[in-house]
C-alpha cells in the first residue's frame, strides 16, 4: 500500500539530572562537593532517502522517542548522553510541525533536526565557590515535550504524466525509462505513482488517472495531484480510443485548474496515445480540434523517439 501522508508523534530525550553529593572518607572527612553533571538527551532527526515507499513504516507505529540521558554521578562524573534517533523519510517530504513551521526534505542524505534533546542539569560540584564550599544545589535535566508531526510526500519529479484512466501513461513511462510498472487494459490500473528516469537524467512521474469530479473526492487521482506540483512539465496523455477526445481533454484541464491555479499554469505537452488503433485521417481530425503535439504508439519506436526529443527540448 502506497502511503504519502502520515501523522506521528516524536520526542527528543530528556536531559539527565545533576547530582548533589559531598565526598568524604577517612582521609578527607570534608572532601567537598563532587556531584557530576547530567548528560544531554538524544536529538531527533529526519534523514532523506530515495524511497517513495518509506512512509509505510508509519502505518502502524506512530510514536517515536530518542533516548533519555543518564544522571550525573559521583567523583564529578557526567552522565552519558542519550542516543539520537533518526527516522528515514522519502526525498520530497514536507514536514509540518505543530508550531506551524515546516521543513522540506529536498535531497538524498539530507538531515533535518526535528527536536533537540534536553540539556543536562549541573551537579553541585559546578556550584562550589570560595564563599560556598559545600553547596548542595543541583539542577534537574530539561524535560522535553512531545511534538505532533504531519509528513506529506510530494514527489520531486521533472515531468508529470497526467490523463484519464487507461490513457497509456504507465506504458509511456515504461518505454521512455527503465521503469517496470504494471500495465493492464482496464480503467484505474494505476493505484500509486510510478517513477522513471529518462535518458536525459530527468525524473518522470506517472500519476494515477483522474476522472471528472476528482477534486471533489471521486476516484483516486485527486489524492495524487500534489505529486505533480513540483514538476516543470506536464505530459497530458489523451487516448486515441476515446469516443470524445475534446471532452476528455476538458475534464483533465478542469480538474487540474480546480486543484491548483499554479498547476494549471504549468507548461503542458498534449500527446495522442495508442495512435496505432486509429487511422492517420482520424488523427488529423482530432488534431484540428485539440493542440496535439504528437501522436504516439508504444509499437512505433520512431514516435517514441520523437516524444523523447520533444520532452528534452521543454
């Protein structure tokens, strides 16, 4: 199951308490203060990875905590710091904090500090002075608070494939890249986004098909429109099998506009897919009604080469 949104709770580690202790033995009955400092609590980090399925780890487990620090000890010994915790999340994730701030995970290996561990408290050795040679004062370590985090994945892709269900998007992705996404000849075949890397190095995303009313919650595609918000180019796939290509085109454009005005203004290439199923005369007829840039068939290597070149130029 593809998961692109998660609500989790995180907590950095608590700081350790300082110790109040007065040393004495047979040789030094008034040895003085020797209480050590508490350790620092573990920090909480997020790390970016190139794995769009990484949010599945939050499907059942929702609460995560870094380790607490140890308290200070005798002989001025500081407590051990708590171990940090690092959670891996997909590149393209937007991290929403409960104070209204947010951070973006933009590249593989990026580290984001989400919660800082509590500082350790001073022991009474720290408070010794010429006027107070036997202080009993010590500090408690800082107690951290839980943070409610909302993680929203928005794929980082250069090109987005959009269109109605069964418009040939996944087949186009497979042919232009090394992707091996599943394809079947029925509507709603794609249930999650697929990614592929083109020869140019650009990343292409195949977004599940939209239907009319998608932005009102119908179908599946509306859930994934956010994944093309970061693209610089939309490749709009229109199936040659359509009985009303003009209406189909308007449906997609309307749903995109309803979702985001920014998305609606992105550069778009309209292609006619499955062109081997109709005659050249029928292709010309459709092209007179719509701004078709290219007719493409996965059975025609020449048309695929032209598509690849067209995408590279935009």
